[in-house]
């Protein structure tokens, strides 16, 4: 296996043991990037290679003096183009912000660099993260399919092996959905657990900074490195966890292959945990509440740009522009109607989590759709918009602020399927512990470096 | 036209404006339906600004 396909933990061990060097790891990622990027298009900006090489040499030289520098040390990582970086442009995937150069790094980027990370570049996002299928980014598993979004570039880069892990953001599922479609782990932590300073907001009351990795263990370590130091220390729950599995007949339309993977995951978990069937409370309201909050909150942030555009300001993409304009017209009483309904969802989940510790659901109702399809087509002949269907199971974690992770758990039709685990506030280690029992290391089928086949860990 | 009285950059002479206006109107219509669907749930639950102290009292 090439070093760019190791997990962060495996690579860190190899660095510590002298079996791998930081420059070699960097070269491996850049080589992989060169071989895949024409097809995958995951990166908006890549750092200057001579500067990267210089930093890698410096980190390698310091490694022998550092003792145990931590698992992020020397790891090339990507950052969603919604997150400020001082050394690279941050354009939010938008013509509106073309050439924007922030004065300083976002706090989460600063933390990553302080831990010895190598910032490889900025990964593509849907314009201002306002969408679920990042335009132009191909799914490494099948290039005609979408990588999902809006952290599509981050997920595709980790899946393709062009970086070791990546930072994303998640407003109604924008870390977990692309993670699921691309076969990687995507963690959306508890609201506010990773600082949002320096991150361009989409909807402030729903947004969370998250991480995309190849394993749950890597997600735990990257999250620990990025989280607010004021939070309680991370600790695993020693007791036997109670896992609630979302009943299939209450999920609405879901592809059979996705249901089969969730069922297999539930049976795997039953060997280690107390597993019971549960209903997802108020499921039909999660997406309406989410969009009822998101649309006006997004317009609120963009209002100065919408009302006072510079004379030569390039336009937003038209669909996003239309949504932003519509959001300006939302009445306060309607926004508050969504806020009140949100409280009902929060209360219903609080009640559910009195009976269980972790909730298992599909992450998305379907595998990665063909990028050119306008909507998901169901066998009964109906069509459903991607924007409101893909986030059906992920929106609740943003509405409630609870932590959730998507874990690759199998294949359907040769494409990755992720399952989602949701826990109580600040129970990231619990959901990652459960996730590690079912995670499946998957390899992308491009570039001739696919492993012999997926295998259970 | 959408918000023309408030100075957003939708220009009537711009051929894009008509299409943009149409799409924004569609989003507004969808949003109205979204908010309407939440009425029952919102009204069945406690006011948004309920104080935790109220429950204690």
C-alpha cells in the first residue's frame, strides 16, 4: 500500500519508527494528486510545492528532537475553501470572492498547523457551501457520479488519496453526505466543539466545522486536535452502550442496497452492544426546520453583498442568488416558527436519548447519484430534489446540535454506503467507538492503486 | 420584481433578471409551504423564549 493510503495513525507510527519520512509522505500525496486531479478535480488551490517541500524537510529535521509529536505531525491535509487560510486564497467557491486573501488562518487551521500539519491546499466547495453536489468534483469511485457536497472536494481528496485528512463544514450534512458517497469517515461534532472563527458561515445556528478521514480512530484524533480546549476532556464511556437502530419502515424512500448495509451494520453492533429498534422522532420535519432556518440565516450574512454590490461584482450562481434573494423576504414570524419547531425536535431527541446512547441511521437515502441527473428517480416513477432528499437523515444533527459521524459500512452496486451514528452532546468518542466496530476501509477504484478489495477492520 | 425597492442588484434591463426573479419567486413559494408545514408542530410546543426558570417555578 502506498503511504498516501495509510490512515493518519498508521502513517504517524511509520514516521515515529523511521519507516517513513515527512518528505516521502508529502511526495506520495502530491504524486497521487498529480495522477488523479485531472479526473477528480478536488482541489481549488494547491500550495507552492517548493514551500511545501521546505516545510516537510523542516518537520522531518525536527522529528528526531520532538519525541512523540502527535499524530497530525507531518500529515498533509486539505482545507475546504470556505475556511480562511493566510497562505492560500479563500474564495468560497464563488466568483464573488475571486482572489480573496484572508489576513490570518481560521482557528481550526491554526490548530492543525500548530500540531505540525502540512497544509496541502484548499478543497473545492459548492458556492458558499449552498448545495449538496459540489460542482465539478467527481466521485473517485465512479467519475460520472457526484462526490456530494458541500465538502465534496474534501471528501474526494481523502478518498482519492491526495491528502491524509481534510477539514470540512456541515450545515445540514455537508461533511457526512460526501463522506458517505465517497467511502470515507465524516465527523460533524457537537455544535461549537470546533471553533468557527475564520469560517465563512452558511447558517450560523446550524453550521459546524468537521473532519473527513479514512478511519474513526483518525477522526477522533483530528477532532481532538481541533476542538476547543475549554471543553471537558475526551473520555470513552466504559459502560455497555445502548444502540437504537432506526426502523426501516419509518425512513421513507431508501435504496434497498443502502438498507441492506444498515441492517448488516446493526447485526454487527448487536454482537457488542444492546441494540433495539427505534423510530427517528419527527423525521418529516427535520428538513423543513433546517431549510426554514438556513435560508434566512444565509441571506442575513450575504445581505450587504446583495444590497450594495460593487459595480464590477461578478454574479452569484443564479440558483444560489435566487435563494439568497428569497431569503431576504422571509418574515420574522416564519423564521421564529421554524425556531419553535426546532425546539420540538430538540425535545424529542432528548427524550429518545434517555432510552439509547447512540442512534444508527443511513447517512443518505441513496448511493452517489450520476452528476448530470437533475433529481433522484425512485422505482415508483417519482422524482425528488437532491437538495431536500440527500439530507433527510443528516439534518437532525444540525437542528439539535448533536454530534454525528458517517462511517463507510459497505457497498451497494459497487459504490460506498455510509451509516450514520448520532450521540448525545459531546459524546464524539462514543459514536466513534461504535463506528470503529463497523467501519470498512474502502479504496478508490482509480489510478491503478486500488487495494485487492475492501476488508473489514 | 424581487426587492427592487430595497436596492438588491436585480436590474430590470438585465436579461438574467427575469429568470432570476422567476427563480427567486419559486423559492419564496416553496419556503411559504415549508413554513406552513411547521405551524402545527411549532404551536404545539412551548414558546421559543421560554425561560428555564419558569419550569422551576
